[in-house]
């Protein structure tokens, strides 16, 4: 396990040397100056003509946009059709390296940039963007933001300014957010006399699971996704837990002995011990899929992302394709572990655009990224935009409409209030509220890997909680010492 973590660190160091070389040799010398941005003016999100020469005409240029999966549902074509109406001289060459942003995609993308190829805009999930930020392969956007007259935080909020900031500079344009929710069988809950209030607690969750639990009929009160490590500590994060802490002397320590995490993990394990949800061993042995179990009416609640609503569309209309669910869905926030999570939403940044060091037209690339994130919500199937002024009616289209494999379009699949509840983050993100330090991203990443490797020892009952904590602290201190 230690070798795997050390390999991650070594891989990051190797990426530093590759990207540092492209920073010296691969960056184009004819990039547009930030003082003449691709779109300027006193605005907070509107896209102005790119490549302006000062006389209102656009210089003809070609941006190279590298992505994965944007041809699905013709998203790229829909976006470019709108862009070309406004910017006919700013051509976009779309380079789709893969259908998903997997390891092969990132390797090919890094090879292009390391080789000095022009890449004006790239698309990655947040953690992969940030690793490239700290390794020096991404251009800061501050000059382009200022020259365009944009208020970045007014556009994207404190979540983006926290997560895409490094050493005082902003990198990347946020696209898609993410949040965890409790998705439940409201019909079953109503029949059991359950009302889920705002700011419900883990005790409330447990009581609701008990009321819906019906082992005689094969119905679990809930399914906690024990196979998904990140979701297990999400309730603790909503209430302020962070995997590392910075000490007064500047060193960084693991934080696996924090009471918030211990209370969360103990609660989750107790749910399985009481028989209110399948335990990890059962889930793995029987390949229990939480969304399918919910769809089949075999559990009362699951913890998931809003993507579950899209998955359920495929279940209803394609495979197995038996039609709409025979019960009403309900959506609730993660239950509180402590009152510290009141008026806090668990939300983070899922995907973002970034401008590599080899961009030839970074100012125009910034405007194009902003155009996609701010103005093409429906065209990009962005069901949870980070842009604060996004039209949520456009965002919920991906949740409420679906075209099946036979070409039949299904509409109003869920009530609008259900779709909106699935993506709603009414309060400040836990990341901004509890002042996550973006300079600790590499440390946090190592602790996430360590948790992923070790959490099953406690959840499966192979080791007591106290011993697990001691092991995690010892291993974490060793890995952080090597990193520091």
C-alpha cells in the first residue's frame, strides 16, 4: 500500500518536470496580451467579442479545445453553433481524445502539452485540474479576468475561488458542481409516517431507516454505499472535518483521530450491524447496486449524487425499460453529525476548464470557457452549473427529460421541485465555510488514498476503531513527512 502511495507522489514529481519543460519551451510567444482580452467590458459573466482589434472586428484565429466525451448528444456541436453566431472568426478545433476523462485521456493530453502542442483549452475533473495547477502546467487567469472586467467570485462564488486558487492566483473556469443527497422512496416514507425536516440528524436518519426496514419482505431501511469511500466521510465534512490540519509551525498532520470522523464512521457501521442496511461484505458478495435496489422498491433511502436521477432514467426507459417508477422520489440533505453543519451545504467542484501553458490564445480560451460554463447550460447538459446566475430551468432539463434508445422523448419525468432539490445547495459550501486551504491539496489527496486503502479494516470489523485510528495516524504521518 505504501508503495502505491509513494508511486502517486513520484508520478506527480515526474509530471512537474514534464510540464516545467513545456513551460519553458512549449508556450507560444504570440499569445494575445491580457491587456487586449478576448472579450472585455464591465461585466460579470457576459461574453464579449473575442480577438477584438479595437475597431470591433475580430481577427481570424483557431482555438484548439481538447476534451473527452463532449460529442455525446452533440454537445460540442450545439455549443459551437451558438459560439459561431457571435464569434464567426474565432474558430474552434475540437479534439476529443476519449469518451471519458480516464487515465488514457490524461496521459494523451499531458503528452500533447509536454510535446509543446498548441492546446488552448482542456477539460478535466477538479482533482486532475488541481494537480496540474500545483505542478506548473496551467496559466493563471487573473490578468484575463481583470482585463475582461469580470468579477470572478460574483460569477462562480466562494467555492470556485477557494478550490481554483493557488498561491494567490486563480486558475480555471468551473463548469460542473457536485453534491451528496439522501434520495428516498417518499411513498414508503409517507406510509411509515416519516417526515424529513431540514437539518435532520443522523439520529433522525436512523429512526427513519428503522421505520422503513422490512426484512420479512426483503426491504432495507437504507443503503449506505460502503464501497464508495469518499461518501463515507462526507457527513463529517459537512460539519467541518478535514483529513489534514496545518500546525502552528507550518507542518501538516493527519486528522483521522478527529471526533467528527469517528462519530460518522461508527454511526455508519452501526447501521449495518443493526441490519438497517447491507454491510460492506454483503454489498461486495452480492453486487448490491444502491440505485437499482431503490428503483426496485427494496430499500427506503440511499445516499448518492444527483446523477442518480439520470441513472434512473436509463433504468426506467432503456434497461430494463419497464417504465416510470411506481413510487414518488424524495430528496433530502445529508444528515447532520453535529450542529456545526447547520446552514452549510456539502458541495464541491466536479469539473473545470483550464488553460495549459501551451495555449496560443489564452485570452480567447478564457472567454470560450466562460461562454460554455455561463451561457450553454442546456447545450452542455450541465445539470449542476457552478455559475451563480445560471438558469436552473435549463439545468434541470438533463434531469427531467430523456430520449431513450428507440428515439422516444420522455418529459416531466420528475416534478420540478424534485429535480431542483437534487441539485440545490442553499448554503455556503463546506469547503468555503470551513476555510479549506488549497495549498494542502497534495496532502489531502494522499490522505484520501490512504483512507481508500484502509477504511475497510474497520467497516468490515477486522480491527477496532481505536486501533484503526492509531494505524491511520501512524501511516499518515509517515506519508506526509515524505511529502513535506
